[in-house]
C-alpha cells in the first residue's frame, strides 16, 4: 500500500494562504515575538493574526503568523500552541 501523506499534504497545502502570497510567518530582529504580535494586533489590518507556539516567559519563542484577504478581513487574533 502506498503512503497517502504526501498526496494529502500537497492537497492540504494548496488550499492554504502561504503559497498564494496571502500569509506569512514572521519574526523581526531585535523585537520580541510577543511585542511584534501586540504591535500587529493594534496597528495592522489582517484576516488572522496568530501568536504560534509561544512559551510563557520566553518572548522570542515561536513565531507570528499573519494573513490578509483584502476587503473581507475578519481580524481574528489568538494564540495557538502555548506552552507553560
């Protein structure tokens, strides 16, 4: 039996915003990811803003994901995968 993961992953990934240029995972040198997330939340228009895999007390852990749809941005902001 052939493994289905590569085909399934390819199908999943083609529906995502990253390869279409509508999303990115970002970090900025000299700025903590916590501060970057907070700044983006207050100052930018976005569809989703996700503080991914932060570790409490480690402000540079994880990364910030941001996506943009255009006129129909939902402004959803949340943390995902937070570790204590």
